[in-house]
């Protein structure tokens, strides 16, 4: 199975923001990790969703948490949480101060290290693969920010391995500029530029850089 996860962090060190972060983590990460790998959902979620949960949903856990051969993790950014001022919302997710991609997502390689170590430590000893990691950037074949992005995130994977995470593979998202689920053709994630009118493919600087890493020439 592949899960889209984030590194959840509180906006401040206040108890309220830490509690908000814990709820955000339960919503984005533990709701899926706990169900699949431990056969249980986080208490924060089951209490909050109690009026809407199906009867005897716990009986499904034996099916939900069947053994896996490997776990895939998609990682793009962190989630920054604060206590919501609106009583109708449990938490508020805010924008942080870090550099962002064209999608507005903070660039945070340390979050990938922390996430991989956490999953291997707290949830499973099976092999883990980074099945998606990448950034959107402006159109063109010169993308120095993406070159640095991949350098930094691949270093983050190596740091996770050194810390004990059983990471077996890493997949860049993506090889080609493509149709994104949420953004259509507006955001370009590819290592190869695609002219959507002519379908011409042009390798970007990040493609050459990634190629050099694979061939150990840089």
C-alpha cells in the first residue's frame, strides 16, 4: 500500500498548538498508519467521528490490517498546526515561513528523514519505499531549485537509513510534466519538460543532475 504522509509540527511550543498538531497528525498520518499497520485507529479520531462511524467498525480491523510486503510513502511537505480560533474546527493548518514550491508547499527535507525514521521505529519493520517525492516549478528546462530539492531530499533519505529506517528505494515525482490530480496541467513536476501543444520532451537540468547521481558522476 502507498500512503501520502506529512511531518506534522505545532506552530508554537504552546500546549494548545501541540494538541492541535497531535490532532492534525492523527488526521493526516495515524488514521491510515494505525489502521493498516496496527489494526487500530487513533483515539482522537474515533472520539471526534463517533456519531458517524458505522456500527461495529472494529470488526473490520482484521481485514484492514492484513500483512504487507512493503510500505510506500509519498512525501512532499510538512503540516503546521495551531489551535483553531473557530470552535467549530478542531485545528487550523497554517502556512509556515519556509521556502515553497510553485504549489505553495514548504520545502522541508528534514521532515522526510523524521517521517521515515518514525514509521520504521513505531509502525513496521517491513521495507519502506519513497514512492513519490518532488516539487512543482515554473515552466522551462532550467530548474536549479529542483536540482537542490532532489539533492537535499536524497540526503534526507540517507540520513534516515543511517538512523535505522529500512528504506529500499526512492522514486522521483515525476519523470515527465503531467496532468496533476488537483492542479491539472498548471503545475509541472517533471524532470523532463513536456510541450503540451507539440508533445516534445526536453530533459531539464534536474534530469541531468538526477542522472549524474544515479551514475555516480556527481
